[in-house]
């Protein structure tokens, strides 16, 4: 497994693409990603866990249909936190978060969740 190899090699920063959590669906997928996070934590590697919910992009267009629902849920106080945590991000936003993560290694563990992914893409847009 990648975590054992990274641990044995003394990797100084492990960037792990995980998934937003907790969530009411995709329990098996989330369980696998959570197990990966736990393995990294057990190894005590400095790590960044990037936690998108779903990534919008070419070949993955169906989530665009539910963007209006997200917009409404983010406006309602009762559902805002969940809608933001389980929000959709773009490939460009993910790339900004990945670049930032590589350029800003932590001393411990840092979590880059959906709101942070969005924030990073606004403050540190990809250089083209």
C-alpha cells in the first residue's frame, strides 16, 4: 500500500485525495477513504487530506443538473453547513487545492475541505 511505502521511505508530506465526510450516502466509498486517512495518521506522516465531495468536469456532467438545489440549500441556515461541506467543485478548483497543498506542507495534518478548496481557487488561481 502507498502509505506503507511512504512511511518506510520517510516521506515528508503525503497528499491524500479523500472525500467529504460525514455524508449520508456512499458509505462504503467513504469508509475506504477514511481507512486510508487512518493509515496515514497511524504512520504519523505530515499529510494533507483533500476532501472534495464531487468534481465537475468533462465526462462528468450530470451533477450540473443539481447545482440549483445546492444554491438553495446553501442559502438556508438549517442546511447551509452540509450543503457547503458536500458541495461540488470544479477540476480547476481541485488543481488549485492540489498545487497549494504541495507548496504548503504542514508539520502535522491539514484538511482541505470543500469550502477551503473553493477559497483557495479564489485566492490562488492557477497560473496559465
